[in-house]
C-alpha cells in the first residue's frame, strides 16, 4: 500500500503559524476584556492623527478595539489571514506584518482627519489580504498563487472598505493597511523564481 508523509519542517511551520496566530488572537481578547472591565481607558491609545501622543497609537492601535462588537468582527479574519500570512514562512510573515503595522499606522497618523482616534486589527486584515494576493504573483510559486486566489475570492468584497463613506469606520486604516500589504509583498518576495511545488 502506498503511503505519504508530511515533512517535519512543513508540520512545524503549520504548528508555529497556528500557535503565533492563536496567541495574537488571545492577546486581542485579553486586552479588550481588561479594557471593558476598567472603563475603556485603552481606547485613548489609538492613532490620533498628527499629535505627538497619537504616535503611540502607531505601535499599539492594531491590538486595541472599540468594544466587543468591533473585536468580534475582526477575530475570524485575523485568525484566518494571520495564519495564511505566516504558514508560508514564519519570519517572512512576521516581517510582512511589521511592515503593514507601521505603514498602516503612519499613513493614518499622517492623513486621517484631525480630532479622531483610530484603532483595530482591521489595518492588519486589509494588509494581509493584499499581501497574500500580490505575493504569489510576485514569487511565481504555485502554492502562494493558490492562496492568493482563494483569499481574493473570499475577501475581495471587503476591499471596498478602503473607500470613504461609512461613518465610524477608519477607511484610512484600511487603505494604508492595504498599501502596507503591497509594500510587504514587494519587499519579502525577492527575485521571482520558478517553483514546482
């Protein structure tokens, strides 16, 4: 009887990606539970455009949410897309996430409306969508192209969130997260190569 085995390295990558993504989702929930239990003081630490104190938000806003409804709407996309960003290479996925985090946060800080506060993991969600879609076509690896196509089919409608118009939604965070995803795909793709995986 023919048998197949999964290489240990592949299994380790899947496990590590799941553990890191799970830990990140758990962190989001712990922070929101603490925030809710203490009267929502963490909400003030979102990105506040063009203010010195608002720069702190560039570093922490993606892990903060304005209530449980906000967090619930981000939880599944964070779990799915975060895992997919990491599973093809943990170090590369973490670097891409850092790029999306900074580009998204700085873009909001520079260009969003004054006297507003922006927070939430959706900056990462939009960045990961674009990162996963673009990266496969830059590398030419069939497995990554397939991931990109599936992500596009599942989440392409969400990309309309980069457009202004919905009150209370940080379209700037979505837009600059998406830009960060494109930048991350370009930086992490290296030279295009042919692969037969």
